[in-house]
C-alpha cells in the first residue's frame, strides 16, 4: 500500500510535511486557502499532481469562506482566491489545470444555491484527489510492459505516491511492474539541491519493500557506462504540445546520458500535465528558487558567503530524447504532436 500524502477528513486537509521526510512523519492540517497556498509555496506538498490536488482543496476552502449572497458577488472573490493559489509555483501546469477545473465547475453550477455550490466544490476537490490515484494505477498498467522482466531502473526526483494523489506516475509504473512479478531494482538520483530523490523516493520505495539504491546525481553516467542501468523513467511538471518535457532540474542531463548509452528514457505523466497551449518547451516558465538551497545543507553553509548562485528548479528535455510518454490513455511514441493530440481526442 503506497502512501497518500494528502487526506481530507472531517473538513480538514491533512498533508504530510515533505520537508521533514525521511526523519520525521509530521502531518499538518489546513482549513483555509491561504495556509494551503503557503504549503504549496514552501513545499510541504510538492510534485505536479499533488500540487494540483492541494490547490483544488485550497480553492474549495476559499470558496466556502466567501461572504456573498449570490453567484455574481461570489465570483470575483473566488477568482482572487484562485489567483492567490496560482501565484505559488509557476512550472507545474497541474496547479493551473486544477484551478481551471474548479472555476469551470463553479461556473457550470452557478444556478445552484450558493451554500450547495460551496459544498459541491469540496466534493469536486475530493474527486480530483481520488481520480489522480486511479489515473496513476491505469498509467502503471500502460507503462509496465515497457519495463523488462529484470530491470535496473534509474529515476530522478520523486514522481511517486508522495508527488501525487497516490501510487505515483514514474514510480507508479515501477510499482505496476513489481506487481506484475517483475524483478525491478531502482536507482534513485539524490536530486540536488532539494533532495527529493534521497529524502522522498528512497523513503517511499523502501517503505514498500521495493529494492532501491541511492546515488548522487553525478554518478548516473558512470553506472550507465558500466552497463548497470537498463532504462530511465521520470515524471513531468509540464509537457508541451510537441512532447518537450519540463521536469526536475537534472532530468535533461540524464536524458542526454541515456541517449549516449542507447538506453530508453521514459516519461510518465497524466493528461493534466500536457499543456497544449504551448507549442514547445521554450514557453515553459522555469521556477528559480532561493540560493540558500544551493549554498546550504540544512543550516550548514557549504559555499563562500556572497557567492553568485543559480538555482533553476526545472529543466526542459527535448522530445527527441524521450523514448515514450506514458499517460492514463496510453503510450505515445514517435510523433508526439500527433500522438498526444489523438490521446486528448479520445476522452
Ligand atoms: O519541485 P518539485 O519537488 O515539486 O518537483 C517535482 C518534480 O519535478 C516531479 O518529477 C514532477 O512533479 C512529477 S511528479 C509525479
């Protein structure tokens, strides 16, 4: 049973504090939208689909607290709530997808009594969370055949249960392969600077008794050259119409290495991660995070005071380096523009 990082119980949103893992399993509770927004910004909750789920609950809390008598006075304040949530992190499109879905739901049900609409928005957020878990299991079934009977699989960042409503995208495919009886051993890149690989991927796979070996990011090339990696699978924060993939910083490096060594490089992501409004990856906004993540390890300074730092949190892997994109509607290979469009048509 993989963990679910976001629970909604008795009107309270509970999220495991992912900043504290793996040393502490602390659950934080939220009942209003500003708190949820801060949780997304500060990475209590992270991972593209999980950010979307949290934002949907934030929007529902915000809607509940709007003092209005009718939809016309409710709507502008609800839009402000959604804008506040949308301003937390720029790259993962699932955040905007979830907020758009909540707004569309509100508009479509504008004729309901406002109290009823507010309750239904909470149900809609809960539906997004449940659907995400289901979607990942379906994605796992589609992706599992790509994993050999015996495989050493490299992954980068955390695209697991912790990053989603449950089960995971890239790690969901790995879980499905394990459930299918395959002998899978995972290599987890530590994923500097925020260490989602060592803190989160290693934690959740070890918890599920899936063999996992931690490596530093700069070891992947050596291990590939020694024949110790069979394929790579990662998640995504945003996929452009042409199949270019934004994911955690360092993903592009791994994709280039995989190409050089003739290894398949797979991306697993739900349809909600595909952004058809942008033609290619150059249009994806890349979040720049605090220099302190690079200069410090916890409270300890690891670099000279005042040193210039860059800290882009994501990079873009060109579609030509991607062997397949695995979604809940099937696997796309080759012509991504056409293939993704067809998937989207098959709703
Ligand atoms: O900065 P994060 O931890 O939110 O970044 C997460 C990633 O890059 C994941 O690989 C991506 O969101 C896919 S999660 C299923």
